């Protein structure tokens, strides 16, 4: 068997493989041809001959393509295992009596693990019953100039993220994760379509940022000679759609937030937002639960999902609802409400060892205390309801409790998966809220929203009562797989490699 090569041997391996490439060119062959013969996929062959008995020659000729992931060369018979993109594998056999001495020696000398090859020959089963292609010829489809990682040495997380193309080649879980995402996206779109929602696209380049409390990325348009922002949320444009009569609307697209990166945060991420006229935070909670449960069924056939480490998470049934300030009170051991003064909140935060930012308003400090006292406890699924009004400028005031808005955050496995609201539709109150946000921004709050006059003008034409929700698609995949966000994003942002 040809051994996979350690990283320490890369310079030597790179030299040897480049010499092989040069030799192939020198004799007039092509290491990177325009096309190679392919009559069927490995998956099709596996399916077609699944019941073939031991030691059978079918007499059927095929041309199959795959990456060489195993190679054993003997005197008169060479074995290889080739794999195609979906992970399907098949044995290829080259024998002296079928291909001749020259072709066999060329296979031995030219072909390395990692090369892409086309093998033409008869479909057979070996004496051990292994489905195989017995070659009468082969063609190099692409010469690999770098060896694959050693089989017994797993890639580090940093390497998996930085070189996802290698991760996809060597790790079945990476391929499975990549294929799970489109299944989830299809499920989400099907779920919305069955409920008469319309999918729209709204701008990613925006004149002003809004729709969430987050620090934006800033850029400049040469054509318009103006500064622009990469959007932090599509909310304000989706609400404009509802004003215009698109009463059930959703969008799945990219958001950008110039904030920290960790196991559950990425500067660039996929977001789904939806707005339903004549709904509220209760109906939108039901919708969100349905979306998640239907996605779980789509990828695993059950509401109970199995994570990458074997743990199981039950997403079925109805989900718990808890009040934010009740959870805070339980965590600190005293009654805390939306009307608790910022002075008392600072006393509580200091006792808990929370470092207080002097720019924090009362609601922000209460939310920081909540996150501190519930850290690691909200395994969920659980809807945490009733947030401070001063941190939720786009949300309608609570119908019973002063100082709160009708907003929930959905927690699963300890992280926030989605958020939902009864939307604020009074343009006068909305203007006052955004003026307050603009004042916070003037005082140095980089996450504060701006005063969007066009959005307010749209609201003044009349916007129906509605519920709205936002959910990170990457975080939904986290809930379904138990993986961190950098594993659910195919190519997450990483710093460039250091160079000497």
C-alpha cells in the first residue's frame, strides 16, 4: 500500500509530484486534460449492481471517475480505491494481462493517492465479493501535486476551516454537513411556501444601518461617492414590503456584523427573517417552532436529532416559555423587574463580577445580568419572553407589563437560535424610539440604530399589525448537528496565514 505522507515530507513530495507532472508532459500526455471518459457515476454503479454475486464478470464496460484514496501495487496486479464527490467508493483493478506491461508500469509510477483518474473496463465482483472495475485502460483526469493528510492524524479545526477543500476530501462528516445545508434551506422554503409566504430579496448595501442593535461594516461607493453599510438585518426593508401589501414575506440571505467571532458568532452569516401581517409574538413563535421541527424531519426523519458526538436533542412537541425577569430574579436571588433602577442593577452586576460599560442603559445591563446568571443553563428549546423596551426600539410595548416589549428569544443548547416580536406599527412612537437611538449613537453607542426617515415615511402610509422573526441559518444547523458555527459555514472568515 502506498503510504499517505506526513506534513514534514511535503517539500519532498511536492518536488516528486512536480517531476511526475513534467515527465507526463514530456512524453506527450496531458496531466490536466480538457475532458475524460465517464459513462456513469460510482453511485449509479453501486446501485445498479448492489446484488451482484461473488466472482462475477458482467461483460459490461464502463468508464468511471474518482479520486484515488488507496493504492496497492504488486507485480502483476494493482488495486486502487477511487472515491467521487458524494463519498461513494469503488475498487479499481489493473492486471498485466488486461492492460499490458507498459500501462501497468505507468500506473505504478505516475499515479499517486489524491490523483483524479478515469478508469475504463468491465464491471465485476472480485473473489472476495467486492464490486470492482477491471481496467483495460485508464486516463489521468488531474494530477494532485500535494499529498492528502495522513489517515490516522485528524485535521485540526483551524486546518479544516482554512482548507475546507481538503476537509471535504478526507472527512465524511464535512461532506455530510455540506449536503445538509441545502436540505435545510429547501425545508425552510417549502415550509414558508406552504403557508403562502413570498420570498423577496432586499439590499445588502444600505445607505444607513438598522433593523438590529449591532456594529456595522462600512464601505464606500465610488460610483455614488457615498459611504454605505453592509446590512446588519433586512428588517426595515421587509417591513416596507408589508406596507406595500406583501402580507407574508421572508428572506434568506447574508448579514454582516462587525463584532466578535466565537463558537456561535461569525461576522458574516446567513439569516432568515419573516413577517406575517395580523400575527403577533405568539403566532410567530408557533411558526418558528414549525420551521425548526420541519427542518429536523427533512434532514433526519425525526424531531429527535442526533449530534455529531452521538448526543440527542428532542425538538418535538411544544416548547417551554419563561419570562426574562423571572429568570433574572431566580438567578440573582432577589426580585428584579423592568422597573428596577439602573443603580440597583449596577449593584447586582457588581456583586456578580460583571464588568459594567458606562454607556450601558438599564435594559442592556439587565440583559447582561440575564446572560451571566443563565450561562450554560438554557438547554431548551425555551422561549425567553418579555425584554426591556429600551433595547428593542422596533418592538411593540407589552400589553400588560410596563417597561417591556413583546419580544422573545429562543434558546437551544445554550445559545440564542431565533428571536421574535409583536412588531411596533405606530409611526409616531417609532419615530420617538429611533430619535432615542440616534441620541445613544451620538453619545458613542456604535450599535445604536440610525433615524431612517424613508422607513418612517413608509410606516406613515399604514402598516398592519404583525409578528416578525429572525433566525440564523448557521445556528439552526448548529442545533441540528451540535457543531460550532465555523463548522456549519462552509467557508467562514479566517485571518490570512502568517508569512515569514
